[in-house]
C-alpha cells in the first residue's frame, strides 16, 4: 500500500522549549545562573528569554514530576499551521497562544514515541535586550587591537542569545527519520551509522534553500527508551561561554561535559545538569549550511564527537 503523500510543513526556526519541574524555585535559580532572564512570571509557570528577539525561549512549569514538554518551531504561514492541524498525529486545532508573543499554535504527538511537538506562527518579536561587542583578537602576526586597548571581563552568567537545537533518543530511528524528513523541510547534515552500516543518529537542519542556517536544529539517535537528551542555547563568544562555565562551577552545579570542540557541527560545547536532571548546553561557533551542503555519512565512535576537550563521559549517550 502506497504511503500517502503530504506537502511539507515549512519550518522557519526553532523558537522555544517546555520543561516541567517538581521544584520550580530550584529550577528558576539554575536558569538564571545559566544566563536566561525572566520574560514573564505567572507563579506556577515562568517564561524565560534570551537577549535576542524571541519573546521567550524556555518555559518552566511547576508539576508533580520532572518532564520534558517538547520543542516549538516557527512555521512560515497560517496555511502550514492548518496543514499541521489536519494531517499530523494527534494534532490539536489551530488555537490562540497565551504565551508571551501571542500568535497561533498547534501541538501534535510524535508518531513513534508519543512525545509532544509544537508549531507556532504570528508571534510578536521583542527588541534585543543586549548588544555584545565582537572582540578584536591579537594573533602572532596579525594584531587587531591598538596599544592600550585591553580586554577586560566581568564575572557572571553567560547571557543566552537563542535556542539553537534540541535532541532526543527515539526507539525507531528509521521511522522517525522518514517522518521528520518527509513531513517537514528538515534535511540531514550528518547521518551516523553503526559498524554494520545501519543508520542510528542524524543531525537535521532546516532546508531553507540558499539561506544559511545552523548545522542542526534537531537531532535524534536510537535507543531502548525515549527521552530528551538536551536543549542547546547559543551564547555570544568563547569568552562569554568560559565565564558562564566558571560561574556555574562556582555555584556548585554539576558539569556533564565540557568545555570542548565538537567535530560534527564544529561548535564549542559546554553541557550542564540542571537540578531536575535535565541537560542544557551553551554553545558557540557552530557551522552554517545551505542547500549546497552535501549530506555527510560517518561511523559512530567516540572520536567523532569531539576533537578537543575532556574525555567523553560514559553516560553521555545513554
């Protein structure tokens, strides 16, 4: 029986993520130390923003148990939302969003592992709340700073700019890959296979033609049980990232892995546990791709994950 063909739902960018925390006060403090600011506090729900133009990038809700509530992507048009509502698994009707920025939204469920996924359109952007300088660096033979132009920094959290990507473990890689690459304009930048040649991991970017986009906005790998792996947030530069790393260490939070440089995507990474047991990442200097970028295939292995940094923790890919 032939598979029914649908027009692709056009995604523009990743917008925000939802998490439920049993201890919201504890979660709130970590998120402030991680570099978010509060966009709106409604008591049992707190919306956090970066310094970019998204009205919020992280929603924290108080609940009975710690739980990932899914990621949201902006779609191109109301027609995309209508198509999603009519064709995606367990999709809601198009409804008004009462979150900061307003607009319309649709929520559907992943067809294999039944986790929530959100689509939004028509949000009102906010003004940037920070304009961080692009620093000049002195190299051995190229000096970009004049005499007496010093580099001075202040200790503090690393201000979050935007949500860059999220990833999860799925129980059927082939079915998940087929669903997300045929129903959305998601295209693999990298596909990772096991020694037998079976595909087990992918890093997907938004196919926006010749528009330059992040190397990946969504990744997933196969495992025995679905779970979110991490959500990743871009910060300004390596100095800001290192200052944020030191701030979190001084606050006695638990480091997952970092600081180091990934191979796939190239970004400098820094992963941390929040107090609820979720992993959040600060990253800088990721690759950009467009429709001319070839799909890369490689075999899974610890050396494919980073070129420098601490050894890969045994628990990282569980």
